């Protein structure tokens, strides 16, 4: 599972707004995240995606 977490964190910085919307993130959340420094964006996006994946797996 750790391998997938690493891959998601690596790809989180490349996520487009459309991809984030597909994961269920609102436009307001996306706009707020895009104002942050890149490192913080990656962490927030990766945490959001991992949370969604783990919810689906339960």
C-alpha cells in the first residue's frame, strides 16, 4: 500500500483542476488550494485523494 501512497504523492503535483473535480473536490476548494505554495498544494491534494481511495476500499 505504501507504494501506491508514494505514487499518488508524486502525481498530486501534476493534477489538473478537471481531475480534482472528478475526485469530488469543489471549485472553491480548488481555488483555495491553488493560492498556496506548490509543496502545500501537493500535500493537500495527495491527502484528499488518499482519503477518497481508502474510503472506497472500506
